[in-house]
């Protein structure tokens, strides 16, 4: 049922889905760890151009001029140093 007053749709039935398409949808859903319904909704939104970008995937660089920016080598060195320091010595915790 499509609700134009409530602005959102509760349910839509799609008839005539070929078996190959249904199997492909199931396969994609399994691979992505999502429901078939979720995969179909993403496909519809993408094809209509209304899929919203997730905020946490955005890359912000507006403060780089103020604080600087690490290149990949600098990040690896710093990350390796932090990882080494995070090692827990089991002898100290006995």
C-alpha cells in the first residue's frame, strides 16, 4: 500500500520477478549480510538517484590548513608506534 499522505510507503508488491533475478537478489543479500528487502530498497534508491550518502563515510579536510595532514607513511609510522605501545604484558597483570 502506498501512502502519499504519510510520505512513506508501507509495502509494495512486485509481480513477475524471474527466478534468475530472485536468486541473484538472494545471493547479493547473503554476500552483503543484508535482507533481500534491504538490497531491493538500495537498488531502487540508487536507480532513482535518491540514495543518501552515509555521513560517517564522508571525508572531511576543511581543517587541514589549520592542523596539517598526515601522508600514508606518517600515518603508518604513528599507527605502528601506538599499536606497539598498546601491547599488554600478561606478567604485569598477574
